[in-house]
């Protein structure tokens, strides 16, 4: 794992995703939104965005799209 303090950084990423970066666009409630944010946090951690020149906000901007009236993540509709 590339996170030095994996647990703290992972849960912080999930928190930021749910509270700030994806708030208002997730069609999920509470537990489902949390589970989705956990998947996104793991994908971010394993991506090239997890280095000093990029970050979680840039990852979200590049990976989430509005397509045919639906939000997509990595090309899949978020339902």
C-alpha cells in the first residue's frame, strides 16, 4: 500500500469524497454512498493520482462525467 498511514488516510479520503467532492451527485443514501466512496478511495489509492503532483479532487474531476443525463464513474452509470 502506498498510504503511509493507510487506515487514517483511507478513511479521510472516504470522508472527503462523501462530504465534499461527491456530495449532491451520488444517488445513494448513507450506507450505500459510504460503500461507493470506499470503492472510489481504493481506486484513487491505486491510481497515478495518488502522488505529490495530483490529488483526490483532480481524480474526481477526471473520473466522473455527466453522460446522457447520468453521472458516470470510470465509464459506468452510477445508479
